[in-house]
């Protein structure tokens, strides 16, 4: 029963994710990209570079580009540091795994100290 509920939930969310990929909104992309000058997300930055990138995003959305295409073009231009979240591949997996490993280590230490 639990599997069926999870499968239905996953299918329901998959449609939303696919729609987001094909027709991204500027606000959605601006929260996932970083200003190369002030190193904050575009939605919180008012730097001239951020304003230019925001305008570029709007032009690319109007041209019919997908979210992945827009991000790929910006990564080509500014490098992977323009992404607010590191990609989940190659060496960048460490950015995802190390915090989890640290939390697990802390949990083990706390559990060990609780037994004393």
C-alpha cells in the first residue's frame, strides 16, 4: 500500500517537474543561479551583472529555451559557479556527500556519549 501511495505521488510530481523544465519562469531560474559579481542568487542581487543575466533569462524563455538549455548556456559563459546548487556528478558529489557524512559522524558521537 505504501509503495502505491509513493508511486502515485511521484507520478503527480513528475508532471510538474516536466512542465517546469519546458516552460521555466524567470523567478524559478533566478533562485537557482548565482550572480558572478556578488555571489548571491539572482533573485536577491541588484548588481548590474545580475540585471543583465535576468534580462538574458527573459529573452531565452521568450525564445522557447528550456530550463536546462538556459542553465547550460550560462554555465558555458560564466562557469559552473553560476549554479546555486552544484551538479550531482563527478567530483561535485562531494558537496552533497560530505555534509551528510558529517551529520552521520555527529550522530554517532552523540549516541556514543549518551551511553556513557
